């Protein structure tokens, strides 16, 4: 099958990305990506509050990739089949857009769509309450607290999360998530 996760970001201008990585997401990669992003944000002389917000959303996005990306479908060419994904950060006239792409099983698509719809239709006050509810009542698993990362990204950005799913095969879909961190 001739499919690449880069197709999910084909509507974005990856040439202007200030950060771009596609491959296996492990702790070493996460540290390198965060160091690179921090350096670029510092050299751009951004407002410290915006820099912190962008960095925090990037951390959460990388953690989501690390903990929640499903195995790469057989037949997809990847060096390692686990925790494979794409992360991109770009500067826009509104602020910074952080986009991640990874594979999920088709059985998870509906659950993710429901979570994202709930987050996107909630007010900022409802987002705060959802965050507290999960923090106080969810059992911590090896993957963290179910859905807290997405809520935290929404809470930190104050913006809707953009997402889309593209069918890969009968068992897998490619998932794109974008968060916009805007200049205040």
C-alpha cells in the first residue's frame, strides 16, 4: 500500500515548519525534539508566556504520541512498528500550530471522535471541570489518565482541537491532531 503519514499534513506547508520529525517516538527523540523546540523558541524572542504555553502543549503532544500511538499496520514501512508517528510545529500569523500524526486501530476511532467532540463543544469552564473530574476520579494506568492529555491541550490553548482520520486498511486509521497556540 502506498501511504505515508505525510499525506495527513499535505495541506500544511512543511517547508516552513520550525520543527519536523517522522519516525519512532522514544524518550531520546522526545528529549531531542523538546531541546530543539526550546532553542528555536528562545532564539525567536517570543513572549515568555507564549513560549511556555507552546512548550507545554508540545510536551503533552509528544506524550500522547509516546503513550497512545498504536502499532504500525503490517505492510507500512517503518523502522520500528511501535510508537511511530509524525510531529510538526509551525509558526503562523496567529501563533504556533503543533500537529501530530499516528496510527490508531479502527476500534479506537469512534472513542477518540467522541472525546474530541466533547472537548471541542465544551466551554472553557466545562474543560476545567472535565480536567478536575478525570484528575480526581480516574485510575492511573501505564498510559496515564484516560483523555487527560487531550483535555490539557485544549485547556492550555483555549482553542478547539482540529483532527481527522484517514482509513489505512480495515483495522487501522491514520490520525491527525492539531492544536493552535495563539498569541494573546
